[in-house]
């Protein structure tokens, strides 16, 4: 049961991330064709307000697809609007983390406006800073990294400790998702923003986007495979 709850929590946080992209797209005026939770074969879909909402076979992921036909149409969208769209996902996870910290404060008996509205944002910033500080571990201590299998295993233990522990776990997952997506590696949000900034420096640099995306996909798949193998090894060690 705890395994299903952890997977459900991951799915919810991914939904929050993609919802942030969708709301940001609407805010900056970028039309959206599809909002999908999951990848692969579509299991359910419904079109509302011009957007096709989908649930797909592989639940741990998702995407928001702009209503564009090719790269030329993408590059025709002003850079500031594109960056706003890509920042929407991480921003939603930061907001969700702060809300969860506020709920934790309320459950703990804190009722002051400062504890409920201000302190959660301070803690969110502090935790984010700590996560950023350990990014070099991607290169210096790769054996300490964990993937989905490790997260699910940790969630099984954490959720047995009650609501507060579960919320703490969810806060860390939220912030990890936000910080990871802001890394300057295409096709992550940070990589797309980085490519847009290069394009701002010189329009011809927009051509590097596709090449960086291919390299980034290979790196991310390699990282996913590595962390999965390490997680499975730890479970049986």
C-alpha cells in the first residue's frame, strides 16, 4: 500500500509541475495542444477549451505540448514568453513545497501569520540552497544518487511515520523536482531556458538547441539507467 501511495505522490507532484507549465502558458499567451500526465499510449483523453487532456500508460512523467507545427513557430514566440512558460513548472513545485510547509506548521500548532505565510517561504529558500549546494555530487559522488526505485523505497519507510514525515518527504521531492528541472541540460526546463538565452545573444545560436537536446536525452537516459541499477543493488545488498 505504501508503495502505491508513494507512486501516487510522485504522480501528483508531476501533475503539479505540468499544471504550472499549463497555467504559465495561458498567462503568457502560448496556445497549448495537449496536457498529458504520463508518457506512451494514451489511455484516456478529453478536449476542453481547445486543450486535449490525457492520461498515458507510463505514469511517472508528463508534458505540456504547445500548439505549434515546427521549430520555426516555436522560435517565433518571443523569448521572454517562452522562458515564462518553461519556468512555470519549477515555480509550481516551489509553491507546492511552501504550501506543504505551511500545512506542517498548522499541524504542529503554529497559527501566526508569520509561521503560516512567511516562514514556509524562508524554509523553501533554505532547502533549495542546500539542494543546489549538493549538485556537484552528480559528478563527484554519483554512487549517492537515487532514482525512482530508491524514492519509492524511501517513501515506504517515511509514510509509515505519519502525516508530518510524509509532508517533509513531499517537500523534498517537490524541491528536487524543481531544482533538477532547472539544470541547464536540454530537454529539461533549465536547458530550454539556457538555449533561449543563447539565442538572445545571437539568433544563429538557436540552431544548437536540437543538438543539445539529443545529447541531453542521452545523458538523462544514462543517468536514469545508472540510478535504477544502483537503487536495485542497494535493495538487495
